[in-house]
C-alpha cells in the first residue's frame, strides 16, 4: 500500500507492507470451559474448540456461558498464536429469600445447610439450585429453583405435618409410596422401634429393587440409612448405636440374600459399603464374596471387591479381580489406578506402564485424573532412568491443567527430565515458557535460576 503525504518539503511517498493473509485454524479455550464460541457471529462450538479455517487477521470473537459475563471483542489471529485462552467473569449473583410455615425450618441449598427460616441467602450463584427444607415432625420439601443475575427471588414453603399415623395412612392408600416409607423408617429409628424399623427398611428396599425410583429419592433413602448408621441423629448415645447398626445391617442382608431367585446385589453393595466405611473390612469382604457366589458376573460387585482387596493388601487376589473389571469396563479410571498400583507392588512394572498408558486414553477423563496418570507414568520412567520418556509424560500433562502455577510445575518437571536426558536445549525452552507465562513470581524465579545455570 502507498500513502501520499503533502508537506512543506513537497510530496512524500510512504510504502507500508502488510504480511500476506493466509488460511489458518485457531484453538479457543476458556476458564471455565464449555463456553459457546462465535467467530464473526458464526457459532463454532464450545470450549475448548478448534475453529474451521479462517483468514489470518482481525475477527470478532464472542464467548458466552450461562452464569458468566459475555466476552466480546475484536481479536487479531495469526499463525504465530494458534492457541488462545480467555477467562470469563461470573455474572452478578442473585438473592433468595426463604420463608416457611412453620418458621425455623432448616434450609439446605445444594445439600449445604444455610440456616433456618426466615432467611435471606445473599450472593447465590446464577443458575439452577436444589432448595430443601426440613423440620422435625414435618415432611421435608425439595424443589428446584433457578436464580438469574441480580434477581431477588422469594420462596414460600408450607411444610406438611408428618406422624406415624399419617404416613401409615399414606401407605395404606398407596403401598408404593417410596417417600412415605423412608419417612416412616426415620420415625422408627428415632423412636428406637427397631423391629418396625427393620420391617420398613426391608419393605422399602424391596420396593426399590423391584419397582425402581428416581435417583434423588433413592439418594434420600441412602442418606437416611447412613445418618442413622453413623449417629448423625441423637439415637440415645453410644449404647443405642450398635443395636441400630445391627438392625440396618440385618435388613440390608435380608434383602440382599433372599433365598431362591430373589435378592439384590444393589442392597448387598450398600451393606458392604457401610461396613467398609465403619472399618469392618473383613466383614465387608465376606459380604462381597457371598454376593459373587450368587452374582459371579456382576461387574459392580467385582469392582468393589477388587478395590477392597487392594485396600487389604491382598494384592494377587486384587489383581485378578481388577483385571476382569478393566476388561469389562475400559473406561473405569479408578479400577485402572488401583490395578496399576497393584502391578507396581508386585514389581510388574511393564504391566503397570501398559495399564497407565491405556488409562491416559480414557475418553472424558477429568483433568486432574489425566494429570495423575501421566505423572505416575513419569515417575515409573524416571525410576527406570528413562528420562526422555519421563519428560514426554510431564509434557503431556501440562496442557491438561487450567492452573498456571500447576502448569509451571509440570513444565519444570519435564525440563528437569530433559536435563537428565542430556537435552538441555529443550529444557531451556520449557524454562523460558514458564518465565514468559502466567505463573506466580516464585515459580518464575525458579525458572530464571535454572536458565542461568551453564
């Protein structure tokens, strides 16, 4: 392009050269992820996302995510920066004012107790939430509420009185009323009516296994059992706790191991889980073995059994069980992790490497799990003095992280391995990347110190 400028000295010609435009793709990332991306008002997907081919140069870029402020501006894209990341700011929070009849009902927002009614909940994040109110002697109330930016939401709830007679009447009218069974179980446990509690528990568990229920209602049953088992209710002190536990265990066992073609592996798994949580590990192992004798092909049972065997350091038995699990469920990351550790305990290093390599390829793996698998591999390769391979695993881990400080730590770990492998050039490149990145000052100082070394 030529520009003509008139001045007292005459006419001057200035020639400006622009780099030639070219087709390119760019990868857009965001913190948090899953933001919708628009380039030149064309939707291209959710972050992280690779754009279709575009011309280098300036384009309008817009990122949108519910609960966060829209990010929109003109951005210059060039082949020198094919990866761009952007941080979204939360949208203005809302306020929820909760009233109830009767007052002084306990308020739980997304499972966390926030106080008693009447209550004003400030700074509630925008989006959907679960609001639950409870009060002794009344049926709990649960509802979904959606908060929008800067909204003041008023919720009024009238709780329905519950008594043993009322709940029995509900069940007479509808024997499959799952919620009334659960509330009746609660009353019997609180009163110490353990025979009635066991009968109710067996009834509701059989209803669960034969009729099914939604996940929220099933979670309430599990929560009720756990709270009683671990003394979250005042059941009369330690002396009263063991009979309650024995009642719950007996009810779960009766349903799990019903004679003939009856029974429920699901109930047995829940029983074994309670026993594990209370450190009754040998008793839990016995339950798993009984379950496997009845449902030998149940992968859920085999998985839980294998993880318990690993916890008990019965390594050869754990390996046998977990090998079957990862074959049946190649996407089970927890089973992969336990199996890799079991292999390492038996000095079967190559098997551990093989299973970890497979684990790193599991689709949809959460970032921190992916990083954990990569760093486990790096540790094995380092112990084998395979420093270049260790460095590669550290390098595979850092892009997964969304934390600048963690990214810097991973890059410097890779740089150290490259140094040990004799590849000082690559090590310096990684230290320079840390120095020019967004990590904390202390991490940059460490990188600067490594770069100053001969």
